[in-house]
C-alpha cells in the first residue's frame, strides 16, 4: 500500500481531526502522518507478548549455558588444583587472593586422570610418532599410562 492510500485511509478514520486542521490553515496531512507514525511506532500487544516470550526463552537458555559452563569450570579447576573463581588472576579473590593458578591447591587425582589424562596420552603418542621423547612433568609423577600417581 502506498503513502497516498495510507493517508486516505487515515483521513477517513480520523475525519474530524483532518477537518479541524484544514480549518486552522494547517496541512491536513500533518495530523494524518503523525497518527500513522504513532501507529507504526507502537507494536501491537501480540507482538510485545511474542518479544517477551522470546526474551524469556533467551534468558532461560543463557542461564542453563552459564550453569553448565560454571560446572565445567569448577570440575577442571578441581582437577588441576586451581581456584574456580579466578584461576589466580584476581588479587582480591576471597578464595585464593590471586594465587590460585593451576597447581596451587592439591589436584583431584581422579578428575585429573579423567579430564587431562586423554590429552596427555594424545600428546605422548604425537611425540612418539615424531621421534621426540615423551613429555615429562616436574610437579607430578605419572606411570606409563599417564595417570597421576
């Protein structure tokens, strides 16, 4: 629908306003255009309800993602003996005062083996294929299967 057709439709719907504007010497299209802009600027109730629902769904999804990431972070920090709040990067941290990088706390051996063990084994296989000596560790001892002892 073109602008002229919209103006005619609005003029019909707002007949008295247009007549009053014309009698006052004002361009009769001004109140019609104002009314049209107001109608376009305000979404209808169904559209607002749809936006609210999409927003609620987005918030719920983000909360679930945050919860899952927080749980993963806590498990990895425990496996590596790190502060799960700041990983040693915040001197104001109540948990570690900025000293909680990996190895600051006693790592959880079972979690370490579960989460880090596969990566260590892959690195060892890759080094063996290249003919390099297997990786060594300075802070923990491993048996031949790269499990923490």
